[in-house]
């Protein structure tokens, strides 16, 4: 068994190391400096190995630390009427029950299991038992210091904190044993990533119990939780025998992993098929235009479900929210001054909101998979004048689509500003509307430009451009950090508009200069 | 018209795939391009179609002694998996293509005439292309190239995975199209190459070379080609 564990661990590690090396290879510029046979270079391998081991260590503690800090203690501080130690124990219990069947380690079909069991034909029982045992050990080791740290912090007694790691594992073992028994009885293997409707309902109820009950002042007494935890440890101990003796791991995993590999192989096909599904089969859709306008009109009309419909939906939501706040002003006039103060300095926040509601990558993905992927194989489509003509048409369309919710939001904010007491500088109203609209235009231009300049998709519709991924992440980070910025409407609005105008000019120049060369199929 | 490639080179990092491609293709002929797996046939096509940047060398067209650059519209590239815009109907695709290429000689007939040429039935003409079968998509792809009349037609394994009837129709069509253009046909199927092509060229250690049939019968010629390809493997 030790040999099996060692082999499985080395296999998993090799897979991780290669994943890290592959990721390093995707970094623009760095990939040119690295040798071609990167997987053979000893030094890099050692470096990746160190990263892999670090990751293993971090994964033992980091996830659990975040779990305690946010989901348990973070939320826990919001309930002021109930004792902190009881809230801690109460939420922990319900979340642990959810985790026992949603985060089992045993019923999670992962690639390393596929490699070990299907490709390498390792002994299933030995592999599963060692892999599962290691996973449970990690849970105990990870929970030990953190449950003590956070538990004591919340005022729970030390003996209770000691119970936690074993109780969590006990619940997991019990749930795993139940699933194995169920498999024995029905032949249906559980997949923790594909839960049924009934299970989701149970999860919903448990979440409601975890967070809802303390809100109305009800928590389970700490002692009751301790008794349940002790019971879980007992059932867990009994379950070990069952898990140890279970004879059909081989068969069960073949079933579980065949589903999963089917999914993995077909991830791309799924993306493609769902893209094809978004094409409307409505035969009444026609176009009377010519050439690229004809192509574009049909594209937009036949992709209404992923382009205009969500934009219209967001517009309604914006309208609804604005009306809701107006109603709140009417019912609670004291809110006005707060909202007014917030509105005057919160404009940077809306960059992130515009980022979230923009239909950028969805549009370009549909463009590629349903249109450019095929048409780029025809030479007429790649003629420079054609590329630029179509770019201009598409830019116009995506700006139109995104502008609808943006103008609604901008106008809504201006109305709210007015209704909440207004501002001395009337320009603020104008700037509010124009700057939100310009943010929307910026995102439209941005996504289409990086699509044309980097064309990140391969022939098999995978995204294979490190630079593209980096630009997307950078966009997200910038928008995210802008949320922290507080600036008067006038200053930020003007800066925003200027930036957008400048960006659009630069983007268009770059497109005219480079797109005819860069807008190609990646092979 | 002649299509001339001179000292074309392409490497992927340190791996030299096309080391020195020099060849002159003549119009009116179908060239069968043969090579072992990984020999670089698709890479060569991708370079000629400018989907990949070359590392060196050049290629151009020679018409009545005048040299000129190969433009995008000179090349028609037919892939083994036919690619058609899924959100258009067959008729709309043709309509769009004809709008764009209105000036092309081949694009001046009523749309239904083209469908007739490809034996695409009335019912299928107004169906979305996403609902077309592989063979039907292939016909549409060929139809577009038929109308575009490119000077150079590159075909990358175009007949594999077609049923026998469609494959035969395609072969006939290629024969009828070969006048006034250069057709380069990459395939793994030796019999198909011998049946359809006027010349057999091998992609061999990153270079192109013609296999001379001279007085050999088909069986001996086949043996000669296989020997040449084996040789490459031992080099």
C-alpha cells in the first residue's frame, strides 16, 4: 500500500509540475526566453517541484483559513444578538454537513484519478484507500490549528475546538460510507460535481438553517453541537470499516471516471455546441441588406438570445433598482442625504459595475465560434479592407447593445442624484450620464480590439493566448481596484471620458495598422 | 501561370519542419502532395495561406513572364473538416459571398444554378448550415471555391470521411476545375493520389521533390513512392 501511495503521489506531482511548466510557457515574453524542451530542464523541474510542494502545503491550510475567516467567523460577526461561540458552532455544524457530501474527495472525479486508475491501471482499492486516507489526513491536519485559532477567538472552549477536525472527518466518512452503500444497492455512482435537484434543495435548506436561524436569534446550543460532533466521530469510525472492506472500487471508479473523461474530451465540443444552440432557428429572420451589413444583421438577429436579450434584461433590472431607491426615498426620506453623499463620490465603483454587465467576451466568443472560425478559412474574408469594414460594423453593433443598459443606468443615477437633494454643479448630471456611457463604449471597444489584435482562439476553439488571458485579468484587476477609489463625480467623470476617447483613438489606430495581419486563425 | 516557391523555411522553436522548399507548380495540373505523418504538409499549406508566418524564402505567381505577389484571393484553402458559418442558411451564405465577390467571373449566375451544380436539393438550400451533414458542408465549401475561382487551390485531405458518392462527385468536380489553375492536393491515400493527380510530389526531410513516373506502371510507381517515403524515415 505504501508503494501504491508513493506511485500515486509521484504521478500526481508529475502532473502538477507539468501543469506549472505549461503555465510558465504561456507567459508572453518569458516563453521566448525559455528553452523549447522546457519539460526536460532539470533546474526548472526542481523549481516547479518546489512550487508544487508549496501549493500542497498551502492547500492544506489556506482554503480552511479562508473558510473560517469568511463563511463562519466573517458572517458570524453580523449576528449581534446571539453569543459568538454558539453562532460559530451552529454555522460550522451545518456547513460541515453540506461539506460531507459536496466535498467528499472520494466522489470527485479528477484527472489524477483518471490517470492513475484508467491509464496506469493501478490497483483501484489500494489507490482509492491511500488517496482517500491522505485526503482525510489533510483535513485533520489543516483543521487542527485553524479550528483552535478561530474557535478560541469566538469564545468556544478548547475541548470543543479539539473535536472539530475529527467531527468534520467523521461526517465525511459517514457520508462516503452511505454513498458506497447506496452504490451497492442501486448501482448508481455519486458524482459530487453533479448533484441532483433534491440534493440542491437539501443544501438550500441547510444553508438557510446555518445563516437564517441565527438571524432570528435561534442557534443550537454549543453542547448540542458537541454531542452531534461526537456522534459523527463515532459513525465515522464505524464507516472506516465499511470503506476499508468495500470491494467494488474498480468498477465504481470506471463508471465515475468514464463520465468525467467524456466531459473533459468534450469541453470544447460543449462550448461549441452551446454556441450553436444560441443560433435562433426562427425562419422569419431575414435581411434585406448587402454584403457585410447582411452578414452582420443576420448574426445579430440570430443571436438575440445572447446579445440583446441579456442587455434588455439588465436594463430592466437597472430601471427596477432606480425605482426601488426612489420608493425608498419616499418611505424613508432620511436615506436621501446618505445616497446623495455616496453618489457624489462613488463613480469609480461603477467602472466595476459596467465591467460586470458588459457583453464583451460573450460577444467575441460567439463571433469566433459561430462566424469567424469558419469564415476565416476563406481567403476573401481575410482581405484587409474586409477585415476593417467588418470591424467597424461590429463595433457599432456591440456599442449599441451595451449602450442601452449603460444609458439607463447613467440616467437613473442622474435622477437619483437629483431626487436625493441634487448638486450645485449642474454639469454633474451631464457628466454622470456621459461618463457611464463612455465606460460602456470603452469596454465595447476594448474587448473587440483585443479580440482582433490577439485573436486568441485556436482552430479547435480553445483560447490559447497567454497575452489575451493576461489582458483580461489585468482588466478585471483594474476595475476591481477602482472600486476602492473615491473621487468626486466631476473629476472622475471628466478623467473617465478623456481616457475613453483617447483609448478609442489609439485602439482604432492599432486596429487599422495591425488587424489585417493579426486577425487570423491560430494554428 | 506558374506558382513558384523559393527557399521557403519554417521552424517551430528548434524543430525545422520546412527546411528548404523550392518548387514550381504549373497551372492546369493537380499535384498530389504526399508525406509521412508530421512531415509538414499542413504547415506548408498554412504558410502558403499566410496563416503561419514563414521564417524565410518567398513565393509568387508568374503570369506571362511577370512576377507578382500572391494575394489572399489567389488562394482557396479547402480543409478536411469543412468550415461554414453555422448561423447562415446555405442560400444566405452564397448570397453574402456573391455580394462580396460581385466582380468575380464565377459569381454572375442565379444562386439556384450553383446549388444545381453541387446537387444540393431544394429543401436543403434554406436550411441553417449548422444542420448540414459533414458531406453537405463539404459541398458548400467546395461551391464557394468554385465560385471564387482562386488561382491556387490547396486541399488538405478533403475527401477523407466523405461517403463514396460525395467523394466521387468531388473528384469529378476537381478534375473539371483544374483548367487554368494550380491544384495541390494533400492526402494519405496513395490510390486516391494516383487516380486523381497529374503529378506526385513528396514532402521529404523538409523539402519538396517530384516523383517521376516515366515508364513505370501504377504498381511499380506505388512501390517507388513507398520506398522514397521509407527512406525519409531512416534518414
